[in-house]
C-alpha cells in the first residue's frame, strides 16, 4: 500500500496518508475539517527490502579480470627497430674500474 501526500487548500495543512490504491482519495482535512484536500503528486518512495538476505552485492556482476595482455582481436605491437641507415645503439654498460691494489 502506498503513502500519499495531501495538502489542504483551506488551511495549507500538509500530511501523509497510508491507504490502498483502490480506495478513493481523502476529501476532509483532519486539521480544519474543510472538504478541501488535494492529493499531491510526488516522486514516491524507493523500494525498501526488509529482512535478511537482501544485500547490495547479491546481484552485481563479477568484475572483469584485469590483465596486462591486450584485449583479444587487437594486434600485438611489433618490436621497435631502428630506421634504415641509423647505427644500432650499444647497450649501456657501467664504466670499467681499475682494480685496486691489495693493500
């Protein structure tokens, strides 16, 4: 059963009423007694699950596994090759140290 918002046009009293959708709208204001109630249109309330077994994670999809590999269907990047006519660079080496004499 939904909760409806009402406002009285005579005294501006606002309240909520809980009744079935098949029941007619209320007409008489409980505050001033005038037949000037108007049912307001509201956003309504969200669904509220009560009881055990309702968890936020129950219906979530599992996360996709993360990997460093490119997605299927994408070509792998070829290894970088130097442009023609460019000398190949030698790998970096630490400078040679002269041996220390035992002392």
